[in-house]
């Protein structure tokens, strides 16, 4: 009912996001399974994960610049259409028996590029479809759709479909993308972007092609700094242990590997709840208090898993940590959409996304080193001082990061 109240154009974007992320979840399970049928090299199989993450780090800022320069609705359509074309090609090569690891790497890398472009453009499109006071609700429903598709339904469905036939998950993903493209293409062009409003070669148009514009805006708006700072902290501390969760389940909890999938599903349920209730929580207690809640839940969970070996505690932490991340994701999107000037929105969003990706890679590396030298409990405890420091930083902030002053916005227009 809440989604219905946000209007027909938003419902189409929401439905397209659900379908696109369902395909993401299917591919997340099917890509490594396909790699195993092509090679037994651990390095080559691990390369699939690298090819998935690399575009977000290398091209994230470029995606933000594109979202500020071109029609955002068309960018979403083009991104999904390109991904669809490569999936159709992959299906044909699988059927013909000509698929190779090189082909798989190319498809995975292109999927990563188009995912970065699509996610950035879709985030900038939301403010054009709903009123400013409904952004938190709209983002909450959007995050819920993303988690439902990419984490809760997509991966197990992808694994099942791959077991039926190698080509099936990619064919199904192609169908979901085709529907997503049609839905977004049917959204009316309600708002003319600032990029299309400026003529070719004008100073405004040239300025909008520069990635540095978003960096300058962030530098001038210090009240906004807690947002990217908290994003990095949560990314570092979460990935430090999450990448090793499968070993924690087997070696510390002494459970079969099947429990890893069960715990991921529990986490997805927590994420769904967080996305659904994020707007209500933020409206009741405010942005700063919500940020402290997210940091507190994360710290408490890592302390619990760093000092115990309880299956029940692990399940609870999976749910609460995923809930905290979903709440934070909704809050940070809403804050950026309300605070950043329209012509810089894509770049500010992309900067935050790139920082999260970099933080995840740093956290995974630190977690691996800590676990190798100190054991599998160490990555959990590693994040505690970082989270405590971040909480003190947010608590000491004199202004909440909801929106910089009007003057700050005006100087960048």
C-alpha cells in the first residue's frame, strides 16, 4: 500500500529495480558455478569475484558524472539493455559449447559496469518521481526490493536453476532484464535534467562533465562529512569479518557448510526489515540518533561474535547487522538526495559508493591478515575501536548531516 501511494512512475522504477536485482542475485550464484565447470584453478575462480567488484572502484565516479550529464531514465534503460545483450550472447555461447573463462570474465566485468551505472542513475532518478518529504519512504522500499532480489530470492534461485541446466539462470536473468527495461522506458520524462537543459559547449555543460565537482561540494560542506565517514567505517568493519564468515561457520561454530546459506538468509530477513522500517525510525529519532543506532548495533554484534562461539548469537548478529546496514543505506541515500544540488547528485552518490567499495576491499584485506595471525575471532574485534571512534565523532558533530545550508547549495549551482 505504501508503494502504491508513491505514484505510478515510482512503482515502475521499483518493479524494475526488483527485477534487475533478482537477476543480480541469480547471476551472483550462477557465475562462480559456471566458472567451476570451466576451470579448477582457485585463482581463476577467485578472479570472477574480482571482475565483479573492480568496476565499482574504477568507474564509480565516472558513473556519477554520466548521471549528472545525461538523461537518467535513459541511462537506466541503456545499462540494463547492454547487460541483456551480453547475457543473450553468453546464453548462445553456452548452448553452442564455445564459452570460455575469457568470455565469462568479459560478461562479468560488463555486468559490473552496467550495474554501477544503473544503480547510480536509479538513485538520482528517485527525487524526480516522489516529493521531497517522501524520499525516505521511497528509498526504504527501494532498498527492500534490492535486498529481496539480490540477497533473499536471487542466489538460491540461481543455484537451483543452474542445477537444472547450465543455461537456465542466464536465460531467466535475460527475461527479468527485458521486463525491467520495458518498465523504466515507460516512465514519463517528468523532469528535464540540468544536463539536457544546458546547451553543448556552454560553461555549465563543461562543468557538469567534471568529476571533481562532487569533490569540491563535499569539501565545502563539512556538516555532510559524517555521511561518507560512517559509510567507510561500516564498510571496513563489516567486510573484515563477513568475507570470512564461511570459515567461521565451519571452524568456530562447527556447523556444516549448508548453514552458511541459512545464516545468509537470516541476514537478508534482517535487511528487509531494516529497509521497511528505516523511514519510520529516522522520522521518530532523527538522523544523528539513527546513525548512532546503526553503529551501536554493528559494534554490539561484532563484540558478541568476537567473544563467543554461539550459533544463536551468530544468527541474531546476522539479522541485526544486516538491519543496521539497510537502515543506514536508506538514510544515506535520502540525505544525499535532499542535500546535494540536482546537477551534482550523481557525483555525490558515486563518491559515497566508491568509498564504500574501497572500504570493503580494505576491510577484507585487514580481516584476512588478522585472522591469519590471531584466529577467526580477531576480525570481529578489529572493528570495535573503529566503530567506537566513529560513534564519538558522530555524537560530537554540532550539526546533523540532513542538509547543508541554503548558501552552500547555492554556491555550487
